[in-house]
C-alpha cells in the first residue's frame, strides 16, 4: 500500500476527520481553527515515489528552493524573493506595516527588498529561524577569565548528521532540531517542522518529522514534500537507498476560514504516481541546486487558493 493515491487518501481522511470532529479553538492568529492532537502518516519512497498531493497543485519548486535556502543558513527573505518565492514574506511585511503605518502591498515590499540591500537587511530578516539553527546552532567557548563567549561559527547539525549516518548508522541520535529555546522569541515564527530523526536499516535511510504545529490546508503539502526531498538528498550523500518517511503532527489543524479549500479538496479524487529524480550527486549536501531536482508524471488538479494566517 504505497504510492501517491494511498498516501493522499490518508491525508484526505485526516482532513475530513479534523473538519468534522476537530476541537474548535481560538489560536494565536485570531482566525480560529479546528484541531486535533496527534496524527501520523507514512509514505514509502521506493521507486522514486514522492508525496506530492494531486488533489491540488503543489508548487514543489518553491518548497525545494526553501529547503536549499535553509541549508545555506540564511535567514533573510531576499534570496527567496529574488527567485519568486513568497512563502516567508508575510511575516516581515506585517512587521513593516505595523512599524511604519505604510499600507504597502506584497509585491512592492518585495521589490524594495530586492532593489535595496539596506532595506532588506533591516526589514527582510526573520531572526534565527530554521537555517540558522540547522547549520549554525550557537556554540560557546570559555575565555581565560572564565566567561563564556559565542563562537563565530556555530554547530552544523546537518554536517554532524551526515557524519553520524555514515559512521554510526545504528545510532539513535541521528537527528537535528530547530527548537532553540533561548532564541524562540527572536524568530519571526518559531519552528513548526521542528525535529527530524533518521534511521538506517537494510541499506535504506528512513526519515521522521515531528511537527509541533501543522496547517493541514496549506503548510502540510510543502512540509511532507520537503521531508521526502531532504531524505532523498541525505540518502544519496550517504550511499543509501531511500526508505520511508513518517510524519508526526502535534497540533494538527484547519483554519476556520479555509472551508472552501477543504470542501473543494475533499470533493476530488487522488490520481497519478509522481516521482522525484536527483540529476546528479554534488560534493556535499550544501551544493545542490534547483536544477538537480526533477518531478515526473505529476498532473495535479487545479490550485486551490486560501489565505495565510499570520
């Protein structure tokens, strides 16, 4: 029972369950959600299979560009918006509007970010979000005077993970996290897809994502694809075959203003078997480019628009 239709039916069943039986909650955004606590989905990556939803179009290249951005350790939206990726713009845009009172639209804000480096430095930074924690987790050293100071270069969790997979594949510590308690308040958005763990068995690498908070209507499609992509990249770098990916959600919710999205998507039937292909093996996981990834046989149904709760 593998492949996109089976995987996607798990997703649709979860969506239906939350929409019809989820707890009505008041959330941080003020929009309100229907929510459950605790959900698990599993998907095999055998045969290059990839968990792309077919009941609506998923802009997978935007998710791939975001993953590559994370791996650079970058925390400013400028590299993303120059590539036409808008998924992180809403948070700095809202901050700018509140601080200045200027009712600027997204396109104009992004254009300023692209054209004006000083403006981007001031208004485009998100704080120490995912990439900063993944590849530059704060590390400290003791001075001769007995004080601790932060090292210029922090701990690279991704490099350490690859070393662990290669040299200690039986370890139960093959993981990384973005949940840095001391820096949560500095982040535009605390990490939702917060902890990844990996497991090697029978020459295969499987990945598990724990997501503390999941917007099932919008965010999940990116999160599950990105987990599959990262697992494939890690497997290639470590001379392993891809195994399964397991997704665990904590607070899994649908926003109350996503009713049209939910009803439309639940009316559709999954179809097709998209596959993901890696065109080359770079020297390291930090050297992949967007052109290295190709999705084949993906024929999704029409995109379904819905508002993002900030």
